[in-house]
């Protein structure tokens, strides 16, 4: 059963369910709104200025693990600076009445800003210790994904205060930036952590080669040297689809589905989906449900809602086990997918 929770959202990018039953949504143009009882609020005050060039804008929102008491949330956005714009991470407190962000603080801004408008990433996944993983794409400059001294084309890992996490592979070395966790990512727009602590990303390929990866510290995932797709020009990749020193994907799509987000299903609504990966897709306007075996390998794919609701930007498992979907449109919607109570 698919219900429309709210409409009239302008290119919504991220949704989170709040403990009181409301939803908080980011819109790419730079606004956050609350949805309560199907009513969309006025813009929440206190959001910093965002750069809306190309794919940039206000992007992901993630609630702190103690949000119910602290009201703390994190968000990513594209920020302007010398040389162009780049992906930033900020922390703020949602006011008690939900109308404003308070004590908004930027925790991180990527190095090497560029006027290019592509591949900002950038979902946030919060680890059990409260630290933040997030992805940044190659910013349309592929070779940057292979440079460990560049935040582009990487999964990054920081503490809640913005400092590099102690577990990062380059911390205390001159081999790479202290915030870098893994490299060789083209545009990781989905990121989540399974209940066993496994980090899982989904990222856009070029012509084919969309990938699901399980990013490990210090490992390289190949872009732009290795891919199962092709360049937009039709050319093959320098090292083909696999090469020594580069990690293979857990799963890939060719042709591309343009993945926007990923979730791991653990919920009461659809117990038969436990452990499945749920991927939102933009290009093919669907939700992919991927079953895994005991080793974690993907063994089957089911495509849901193919073309029925438009481009799907975000997918989240709600506290009751329903799926929350955002449609990427100038008149976007928040949808709720639950188990139908009727039988055929």
C-alpha cells in the first residue's frame, strides 16, 4: 500500500522521521521543512546559505542518536568558497517548536573547491560511536578520486565535532588526508550502516557501472580506472572491469539505474525482507529490493514501483517498518509504503 503523506515539496532530497511522528525534509534549493499531519511547514529558519549550482544544494539530513533529548541533527550541503563550491557538513539543534535551527556550526568543508556542478555526494551514516561517515563524489574531475590528498571521490569519517576519527587509515601519516576513509568513488549518493556495523554505499556509474560497495579503511574502489560500465563517450575503462589493488563491488547495474539512496531493511512491517538492501533509483524511477545470503552477497533483485511515481531520491525505513520515499520533482511528494491489509 502506497500512501501520499505530503505533496508540494520542491526537489526534496532527504527525509527523516522524528520521534513525535513528524517528518523533517530537505529541499535542494536550500530549505528544510517539517511535515505534520500531511501539512508542510514554512521553511525552517537558520539553514546556512547553500550553493545551488548544478547538482549542488541542501542535501542529506541525519538525526543524532540522542536526537529525542538533544534535538541535534547533521546535514550536508554545497557551500561557496574560494575557487567555487564544495560539499560541507554542519551540525545544528532543531528548536523545541521546530521552526528554527539553533547553534548551526559547519564541521567540515572539502578541500579543493571547483566551479563544476557535479557529484557532491552526500548521504550521512552515523556509526554506533556517534561518528559520521559521508561520501563526496569526484566533482566531475575523475582523477581526483585517486588522490588520497583530495576529499573528492571518497568516503570520509569524522567525529561529531568535525575532527578526524581515530580509526581513519591516513590519520597521523603524510600519505593522505586525515578524514579520508576510502577512495575511488565516483558519486556515492547513498550510504548506510547495517546493524552489524558494516558500512554500505551505493554510487552512480557513468554508462553502466552503478555500484554497491562495503567501503573499508584505506581501500580503493577503482573510479575512474576500473568500472563495469563505460565512459559516456563509449570508451572502455583503462583497466577494464577488474584489476589488482582495486576492490570489486558487492553488486553493480549495467545499464545504470541512477541510485539516489540505500537502506538496510530491519523492521516489523515486512519481516520477510530482513537484511535486504533497499535502493532508490532516479533514472528508472523504481525501488530495488536486493536479497542477500548469509555471506552478505546479493542473490536476487526485485524492482518495485517501476515508473509509477517518478524519480525516487530517498528511501528510509520508518520506525514502524514502513518505507518512506521522496520523489525528485519540482512538485515532489513524500510517500509511505506499508503492508496492505486487504487480500486478493
